[in-house]
C-alpha cells in the first residue's frame, strides 16, 4: 500500500484529497491545526500541528514514517488567506509574515524534509515518489486586496520548479495544481462576490469548482499516470486562465 502525506487535511481541498486517496486504497498521514480530524480509518493517521512550525513539520514526518513507513507521495495543501482583506497600501507586516510563513515557508520546508526521505526510497520503474503542491490562480493574478496571498502563491510556484529541478535525478516528479474559485470555507466569506462574477461570465465553465475537482487532478499527477511530467502547473479553474476576447 502506498503512503501519502497531505497537509491541510481537515477541511476543503485537503479533506477531498484524503477521501480520494483512502477510497483508492492508499494510506494517508494528514496534518491540520485542529485537535482532531473527522476521518476514521485504519489507513489514516492524523497529526495535529502548524505547518509554519519547524518542530511540527518534523513531528509530522516522524509520525508518518513510524505509523506507515516509507512516504511515497506528498501533497502540500495547507494554506491560509489573510485574516482581513486590506488594500496593498494598507497591508501589514504581521499579515505578510503570517501568510508567507504558512503558505510558502511551510510548504518549502515540509517539501525539503519529505524529499530527504523520499530520495532513499527504492526505485520503481524509475520513480521514487511524487510531490504535488496546491498553489492558486493568485500565483499569476493580481488581487490588490490580498497581495500577501498572491506573493505567497507565486512563491509556491517557484518551490514547485526548484524541487522539480533538484529531484528529477532521483525520479521524483514535482508538479502543481492551480485551483480557480473553489467552494470551501476559504471562499465562503466572499461567496456573493464570486457568485456575481461567475454569473456575469467570468469563467468559461460557468460554475464554482468543487474540492473534488482539485483532488482528481492531484490524484492524476501523483499516482503514476504521468511519470514524464515535472515542473508543470495544471490550472483547474474552469478556464479562468485563458485570455478571452
Ligand atoms: N478555495 C479556493 O478557492 C482556493 C483557490 C486557490 C487555491 N486554494 C488553496 O488550496 C488550499 C486549500 O484551501 P481550502 O479552500 O481547502 O481552504 P480551507 O477550507 O480554509 O482549509 C484549509 C486547510 O488547511 C489547514 N491549515 C491552515 N493553516 C494551517 C497551518 N498553519 N498548519 C496546518 N494546517 C493548516 C486547515 O486545517 P485546520 O482547519 O485544522 O486549521 C484546513 O484543513 C490552500 O493552500 C489555498 O490557498 C484555494
């Protein structure tokens, strides 16, 4: 049985990823800040912790290996929006540090910690493991009321490229899914705004994305269907990324 680590597993996109992998017969170690997770399965191991904490990232990796052994897949989902949307001219250093510490630094150093283990995995058809990051359309789209989030996700896109480059020689493809507008707690505060934009024709596929849309893409990129793809970003966004006239 293959073993996958999923950060940010308690809600939204991360929870959909956990379900997808458990249903397909994988073992999952998941992390969130909540004390408990709703998943109950002999194949699921939950670690409560904060991705921005070095000690908690170490605890996650140690618990994963102790419980289920070799880590075959890493899915970096955990991420936060700013606590308060503020214009770029009013953005605070506290908010910048919080968002960058979780979204970018946390993702970078969890990837580093897991990669150090993965490179020692035995090779199977040239592959030692898969890594997939969840960035965002915000990696390339300006939203001046949450600049720190955009910067953090642009950073995640470079984390994808750097590790794709560094780990290719070990047989570890590293790719990224860029969600569009997905129906989760993160977007619930701005639901009306996005309802109106989608109703007004923002997206070629004119509906909200669901967490399962993202989990399906993550699964395809990390389970052997696409072993010659690395450093790639897959827009799962109903076509938002296209320029249209
Ligand atoms: N929803 C969208 O439209 C959208 C679009 C583009 C990209 N994304 C990205 O997709 C990812 C998931 O978003 P979502 O919409 O599913 O968000 P969500 O519903 O708010 O869930 C976020 C998840 O991340 C966990 N988390 C947050 N901060 C953490 C931390 N410091 N340490 C460990 N876990 C932490 C949360 O766990 P706890 O609840 O236990 O704290 C929760 O499981 C994020 O990286 C987000 O930026 C989302």
